[in-house]
């Protein structure tokens, strides 16, 4: 009888432990989602934007090359945002254009116009993990931030440089994602991303993206004017520096139609 009682007590303790662990996990997932929702909420209502950007590609030996780009972005009510990137320099990439229609639940629609071939290439959902224009950013990285693209878990709160941050785990919901997970650091004051780690399909740390030189627009919207993506496997990096940005410039859906790609100047 004593042995049966002991076994019953052990089973009861185990069950209570599992229930407690499950409750903590659910609470962490709920808190993670709430933090992500607040991040999204604080960045709604910007309508559209225009910016100029410098892209610096650096190889593992330290040699670098620079490209100049123009970016157009459109906020879409009820769906993901739209973006158009146009390369102006150097000459070998001038006129190349990338059009991105992000979606909330469906796969993004992405097209690349190559002026040398005078053709528009569609980027398939299975190739989103490929490098964008030889950079350390993948096509997947260029999608707008949408809550439905991830499952969130709150991990901890910690100091990062001079900022107090929330640390979240983000598991991509897209089966074709090139990542098994992302770890994101958001500052607790403005919910801005300060750092994101990207883990590859084997679960190894692949890349780290850092955000800095934040500037505020329209007394509400924060944008990082410097972003650096470091590839830990190749030793290469890509730096994006924004030199000018304007909001609510009058862009509309027609500025982001596929047929605009061949008319890019």
C-alpha cells in the first residue's frame, strides 16, 4: 500500500509540475505576442515614405563596394506593406528594381527587374532565403513585419548597450522560411528593434542584424538610419545607411504595380 501511495504521490507531483510548466510557457507566449502587438501598433499610420539609401557590401577580407538606392514604401490597410527599391549606382546595377508586396498570411509577392535582360523575374516562395542582390539580406528579410508571420515567446528582459530591452523568440510560420527562429531585442521605451539574431535551418546562428541612429518622424514613427547585417558563416556584412527620408508624399497603389518595373528611370 505504501509503495502504491508513493507512486501516486510521485505521479501527482509530476502532473502538477507539467501543469505549472505549461502555464508558464503559455504566459510567456501571451506576453511575447502582446509585446509584438505593441510594436506593430506603434508603427501604424505612416501612410507612405520615400528614402535614399547607401548599401555597403564588405567581404571577409575587408574589401567593400557601395551601391546607391531609392526606396518607396506604402502602408496597406488589412495586408502587408508594399515596397519598391531602385538601384541608381554603380553603373552595373543602375535601373535594377525590386518590388515587394508583403502579405499577412499568404506568401509575399516579389519581383526583380534586370535591365540588362529587360525582363522581370518573379522570386518564388521557395527561394526567399536567397541573397538579395549579393547582399547579406535575403528576400525574406525584406518583408514587412507582420504578427501572423511568427509565433512569439517572451524570453527575458535585459540590458543591451545603454537600453533596457525585451528579448523575444520569433518562430517563422512559413514552411519555406530559411530560419528556424529569430531572437529579437526591442527597447522597452519605444518597442524599436535594436538587434535580431537569425538561426538557420540547422539551428545554428547564421546572421545578426543591428539597428542604430534612430530618428523620429511625424512625432511618432522611429526609423533606424543605420542597419548592419553580419553573416557569421561567411564573414561578410552589409551596411544600409539612410540619408534622407520623407513621409506622406502622396504615393498610391499604382506606384507599386508590377508594370512600373520596366518604366523605372
